[in-house]
């Protein structure tokens, strides 16, 4: 009886949730610190002049590369999930992912001496995140039964840990970049990744082992779900091809146009995701109910892709607005542009417990909102955020006598700039939308994914974020001084698309609800 009581305490040791949730959330916190620390610097660094220590690229090229990087980060989750399911297992995949990401940050920091190391570092971060990102989310889901009412709340807490890292990182790297240069700002992320590695190895792994032994989990967390003997050969071929392309690019044998690649990448990703979905639906041994779950997944996939194509413009369009069109002077101190990227995470830290508590309360009262309703609310929230940005841009152009006058005034340094509160309130709406869509989406994926391909389905979910990132890079490339006249229309187009998809989801609600049951 006493042993049973101890096991129950272990199951509720962290804020009423399983004990390993704390260490896993802390690991994710520092991994996200490393990612969000460099992400907002990328476009600014690549488009900065050579004299100021940047790469001297055009805004379109810089935004496209940032979009490709963000897209590849999440696209890599699909092969990363396959490798975890078929070869490494969750534990080893996360461990190796941490090491690769740390090496990536080290390469970027050392690119001060050798510029190509910057792109090598980006590639290493992509590979490491592909292994880490999928498996950390899957491991959270493993601690809960499918019908456990704490599941959504647990993922919200996990998501809150992500955003503590997302809040701190831009503040630290933005200050270091402003005071000491680009590369020290980039290097700070590597320190965060090393901390993540230590926490996972010496805290998360022992906690999972204890929880599995005393409470039990439905699935193995430390070995492959179904070992594939051909996996090492596939991995070796992939690395040979990757190294070959890198060598040809660095030597100048092939010329890679980032804007053209980004445009092609969107269609390639969608085609590959579609073909992979068809493979899962027709060529795997899934039950009828599992196939119905895949149909639900496809609907949510496209809705999420639309959301992320707007949300991820924080690093392109919003970054431009903050850098060039916003009055950043506070008490005679100019706020670093990168600091605005902390606002979203700050709101999540403040609001995530509130939203999580609302979901739990509604579930207890048998008033739980369906996944489609939550997704629709997320899309509407993002739409409201972009509506504010459209109004802010229109007001700025009007106050400066039109687009041509505004462009000249900005170049001369005497423009009537926008209040930073436009960005703050807009990001509040984007955050509310994110909290309605993203953690709930993670929870749904772990709940409906078939056991034998759980990591792969989670990888497909992250592919929707990949599509959104690439599109955000392409759209954000048009946000510059030369296109000020069309900037309000760009924001309005995003608003109508978001509202339109939200309406479609509500129309499909009754049909999808049957599948969800």
C-alpha cells in the first residue's frame, strides 16, 4: 500500500504531473534558448553590410535563407522521427541531437574567422534539431494515458518551458550583439545547448528510468520501436550526399539562389508530405480507426501551415518593422531590435497557465472545446494581430506624407516612426492564437498517432511548421523600404487568409468531430 502511494506521488510530483516533466521541460528550455537566441539575429546579420560585420546580402536573400533554415529545422523532424523509431530510440536521438546542435553553434561563433562555417553551423543545427525536437515532444506524451485529462495541461507546461528559453535568449544575445558584436551573440546559444545536454543526461534520463520502473509507460523510451537493419545505410548515404552538395556549393561549382530554392522548396515539401501520407494510409498495416485519425491529421496539417506562415514572420516582417519603422528610444536608450522577439515568449509565460487551466476547467465541466474550435480561435487570434500591423503601417505612411516621403524620411533619420505598442499588442494576439493552436496540436498528434509510427507522425506535424517558415521567409523578403507602399496590403492579405481558413474549419467541424471520436 505504501509503495503504491509512493508511485502515485511520483506520477504527480511536478505540479500534479509526472516527475520527468520537469527535467524534460528544462532540457527543452535550454535547447530553445539556443535556437531563439540566434534566430532573430539571422536576417539582420546576413543583410548587414560587410563593414558592419555582416554578410552584405539583400533583404530578399537574407529573408529567404532564414525561411529555408526555419523550414529545414522542422522538415528535419520527419527523418529524425524515422531514425528514432527505426534505429536510435527516443533517448539516444535526443542525446545525439544535443551534441550536433552544440557543434552548430560553435561553428557559427567561429565563422568570424571563416565565413563558410556560418552555413555549416546552420546545417548542424538543422540535423540536431531534427533528432531532438520530435523525440522530446513524443517523450512528454509517453507519460500520459491517451484519455488522461492532464495531457493538454502537461503539454502547455512543456510549452511554457520552451518560451522561458525563448524569452531570455533574445535579451541575452541581443545585448551581446549590440555591445560586443555578432559572433559573441551567436556563441551564447552554444552555452545554452551544453546546459541542455547536461540536464538531459543527468536529470531527465534517471527520472524517466525511475518513472518507467515504478509507474510504467505504454511504450519504450530508450530503444527503437521497430529496429530497421537498413537504417545505418540510409543515414550514411544521406550524409554522403549532404557533404557532396556542401563541397560543391563552397567551391562555387553550383550556384544556389536562396529565393528560387525557397519557392521550389514549398512545393517539394507539400508533395513529399502528401506522398508520405498516402504511403502511411495505403501501404502500412494501420487499422481503420488509425486511418481515420490520419484524415483528421491532414486537415489540421494544412490549417497549421497557414497559421505558421503568418506567425513565423516575426523574424522577417516584424523584425523589419521593429528595426526600421519603430521608435525604439526608451529613457534615452535605444532598445535592441532583437529584444522585441522576447515579447511573444513573455506573453506565453504569463498566459500559458491561464489557458491550460481553462482547458482543464472546461473538460471537467464537460464543455471541452473541440480541436477544430481551438484551431479556429488560433487562426482568428493571428488574424487580429496582423490586422493591427496593417493599421500601424497605414498610420505610419499617413503621418509621413505617403510611401515615397516615408522612405526618404527613414533614410534621412527624421521619420515619424510608429509606437512600439503596435508591435506589443499585435504580438499579444499572435500569442493567444499560438496558445490555442500549437500545444493543443502537439497533444492531439501524440494522442491520434498510431504507436508503430508515432515519431514519424509527429515529424509530419512539424513539417506543417516547415512549410510555414519557408513561406514566411518569402513573404518577409518583400518587407523593406522599397516596398513600403504595398506593406499594408501584405498584412491585409494575411488577415483574410487566416479568417477564411478559420471559417472553413468551423464548417468542417461536425464531420471532423466524428473522426476525432
